[in-house]
C-alpha cells in the first residue's frame, strides 16, 4: 500500500481535478488523504441553499465530508485558513486570507500531515493555480515547500489542458461567444507541458456522486456540463489527445515536477494510467476502452 495526498484550496476543488484519481487509488488499495487549505467562506451559492441560521462554512464542510466519502478518502484534513476570494476582490487584502499567510508556516502544517502519513505522492496545482485564483496559487507555493520539508519526491501539478479545452469549445456548436470564460487563454497549461494523463472513465460514477455532494458548485457550473453525451461519443471516435487518451473521455491532466524524476519514465500506452505510487518506480494501471 502507498499513500496519496491531494492538497486543494477549497471544498469542491477536490472533485474537478483529482476526484477520479483519488477514487482509482482508493479502489486499488492505496491510502488516500485529502487536505483542504481554506474554509471556503466566500464561495457563491444560490438562494435557498442554506437552512435558516446555517453558515456557509458549515455547509461546505458537510459537503466536503460527503464528497470525500464518495471518492474513497481515508483521511480528511481542513487547515481552516480564511478564503481569499476571487482575484482582484477586496478580500484579497485581508491579513488572515490564505493568500497572505506565511507560506513556510502553512507548509509546516501540511508537511506534518505528509510525515504522519508517510506520503508517497503529493498533488498540488500548476504555478498559475489553473486560473489565477489567489488561494490556488498559494496551494502551489505551499505544496512545493511542504514536499521539500517532508522529503516527498513525487509531486504532480493537477492542471487543465488549455489547448484541448479550446479545441472542444470551438468544436461544440452550442458554445457561443457569450459562454467563453474570461481569460481562457491563460487557463491551465499548454498541451506541450503536460506529462501525465489519467483516464478516470471507470470511476466517473463516483466522481459524479462527489460532485452532487456540492450542490452550490453544481448549480454554478451547470453550463460546463451542457454538452450532449452523444457529441462526446462522436468526438472520441475520431480524435486523440497528446497523452494517448481519446478526446472526450474523462481524464485528469498532470504535469510532473521535473525535479522529481527518478529513473526513466514509463513508455506511453493508449488508455494506460501511470501513477508513481511506489518510490523510484511507477505502477501501470490499465483501463478498459469501450
């Protein structure tokens, strides 16, 4: 058994970038630990979501617990830092906001968990935090510091394939200009920098269940899931991504930290999941292709 630790900024972030990977690891018999940096107190939510007198932070904690259970998480740790809010908002300036805390101090707390668990693999975000959110950027900084403190040599940056996302938006006839996210040209990483693609098709039921545990997020992200299933099927039959997984299949995208390479990298196989669970070598997990 090996130990995978996923470090995220807010409750619900765990689903979108590492939800499938956590479930795969758990199903394979590995220990999965989820660490969330902030309380998520500044998240948007639809009217009527909260019960009378209920605080958003309490709701988000309970949602996170339900999501973690669906994803096979064995230990959940919330560091409890204050949500910094979206980039450019007044809340960014609060001294207690996660984006303003001493990275070394926060890294020490995360490193304590890594050492306690004997972690083999740590996931963080790319340097831009995928889309520039101050808390996501801080997760990258703090995560790498913690890895150094704890002696973790296997660190992956969970990210988004920017080029693939742009291709899919252009190919989808129902996606108009008004639906294009602002700053999409800076989302995630270019395809050329992504080293690892994880096919999570086999655990999409668990990932969907975890997503539904966050009704606030599901409501605000509904536009992203409007693409008909049959359209995905047609695309997957014709085009393939750089990592070997058919375009349209649910995949997680990663950049392996170059400083963490040990030995030779495994060859690339179609529909093969590579997860560096065991120190100086990698374990291949083959997924079925329908």
